[in-house]
């Protein structure tokens, strides 16, 4: 009986809408919101990027999220079998989709491990040391420390997945997500109250920083630059909403039929976008106050290099705020990492007809080994791999590039063709309207999935392969 219960998806799943929304928002809100969104906003003209991002979230993001969740609930299956159930000849797309979390999982726990390291730093009161330029590089290039942190994060993730959908994922998301929201709001409000006199004698305030963040900058805007902003925003939306990688299909398969999908999808979008905006309100003014406009050009180093400097400048308060920030980031990363491992686990359980606990244990062993290899990619296994976008990366960047920049637009393009042209958008819209619910954006969905998504995804795909170069 117990074994049978664990075998089928129908017998377990989220208890209701709140459980689902919290778990899905948990997957969506992660380091992408906290680290990537603010740095893209700083790079791409502040308010201009935010505006483009908002428009794209409620059109593209909405279309992709709706598709994934409806496919999951309608088929009750995970990506590999779900695409096969939609159309037997499209099973290959399910397999390709499955490969995305399978790749992401090799490095997500490594990033989670970095966050754990910074929690330890602030707990031990070593905030000043963390502000040194070389601290982050010294840490990731030390084989022992970085592997240990990755393994620790992997174990935390595995523990939640091991406990199942209701007793693991839903239970933890329902606690971690609201706590995370309160913490990020508090830090954002605090950031707005900051005031500091720089070495140049100029006083800068948090509110001025907020204006820098929100004011659209059209300086040097050309068509080419605008297209680049558009593409940056688009790939950020994929990553941020965890779409086109089978995760939302798996989570969708756990939703009861009486849950209102339309309102759930809007709630997930608001949660994810809200946290991204708050992360910007927290990070950009803090950096502006202590380091000026120049500090915001730090790019990817923003979270692990620039922020510790800001916390160090806050003196006593910095230890507290730094600790709160990294604990909050750990919660966000953990719920995302859980969704990745869950998707791989659920697919394997479905294919091999295995039970959750042994499946989780085997996958945890495999991915612990993979995480260690990726973590050692900055020391023992250091390589310099040229990527099609012109940058040079290590193993982690390569995995990230293949999964996010390369595979995700490809999967979205093919999924849109499958839904829009092979089985028809009504296959999805019927699922949203199930039980007499209204789907207000039904026509927008149909137009997006048939015409707009395939074209834009094709462009994005060409750009990520380096064929098209802006
Ligand atoms: N959506 C998460 C974020 O914005 O950080 C990132 C993410 C989670 C990406 C899970 C991929 C994934 F499979």
C-alpha cells in the first residue's frame, strides 16, 4: 500500500493553491532575482530595463508559465512522459527538457554553497575579511572549502526532496518563502535610509540611489542597444520563472483539479517579479551610497564581492544586515535547488518505477560527486572555455551556458510550435478553464504561443549560438 502510494502521482501532491504557489514561487525566486536582476538593471538603463522586463513578464513569462503548468496538470506526468502524452512524436522534446535540470543540478548547489560560506563569515564576525578584493576568489579556488560548502548545500536540498511533496517541498516552502519576503523587505527599507559621505566629500543617500535605479536612462540608446536590453530581459525571465526546463511541469502535475490555475500563475509572477524589484531596491541604493555609480558596474561580482564591501562600510550594523542578507539568499536558493532535484527525481521515479527515497539517495550521490567536480572547476579542474557570447568561463559557466542560454530558448521555441500549431492552444486553455474558471488572457495566450514566442525564441537561440551577434 505504502509502496503503491509512492508510485503514483495522483495520490500525493500539493494540498491546495497556497502550497502550490509557495513551492512554485520558491522555485522561481532564487539567485536569479537577488543577483542577476539587479546587475542587469544597473547595466541596462535602470527604469528602462525594469519597464521592458515587466512588459515581457506579463506577456512572454505568462505564456511560458501557463504552458508548463497546464501541461503538468493535464497530463499528470513529468516532462519526459508529458511530451509523449501530448504527441507521441514529440517525446524527444521531453527528453531534451529533462536535460536542463539535469545540467543545472551540477552547479546550483555550488552557488548555494558559496552563500553558506558567507553566512558562516558573518556569523563569525569576519565581515571585514570578506570585504577584501581577493576573498571570493581565494574561497572558490580553495578546493576543500568550496567542495565542502557545495556538499552541505546538496545535503540540505536532498533532505527536503527526500521527505516528499507535502512533507518536504510544500512544508518548507510555506515557511521559508514568507520569511524570505519579510527579510528582503526589511533590508530594502533599511537600504533606503542609508546616508554616507564618500571619499570625494559628496553625501549620497539611499533615496538618491533609488532614483538611479528607477529612472529610465535613454543615454546612448540605439536600436542595437535596445535589442540587447530586450534579449537580456528575455533570458532573465526564463531563468527567473524556472520555465522551459520541466520544473513547472513537474510541479503542475502535483496540483489538484479544483485549484484555479489562472490566479495561481498571476500570484507566482507577482511574487517572482516583486522579489526581483525588491532585490534591486535593496542592492542598488546600498552600492550607490557607498561606492557611487561606478560601484554598480561590478556586474556578476555584485553579490559576492561588492555587497560584502557595502556591509563592511556599515560597521556594526553590517554584520547583522550581511547575515540577514545571506540567510535570506540561502532560503531563496534552497527552494530553487529543491525544485531542480525534485524534477530529476520525479522523472526518474516515473521512468524506472522506483520509490522516492531510494531514488533521492542515488541521485544525491551522483550530484554530490558532480557538484564537487564543478566546485573544483576553480582549482584542480580549472579550464578556460571560450563561450559563443565572447566570454571565457569555467565548468560552472559552461553548464550554465548550455542549459540556460542555449537549451531554454530552443525548448520554448519547439514547445510553442507543438502547442500553437500541432495540438492547438485550446489544449492548454481548456485546462485553465477547467471547472468553469475564466481565463481572461486566453486570446493573448493564443497569439503569443502561435506567432510571437516561436519567432522571438528563434532569434534568442541564434544569438546564444553566436550565429547572430548584436
Ligand atoms: N528561478 C531561479 C532563480 O531565479 O534564481 C533559478 C532557477 C531555479 C533556475 C531552478 C533553474 C532552475 F532549475
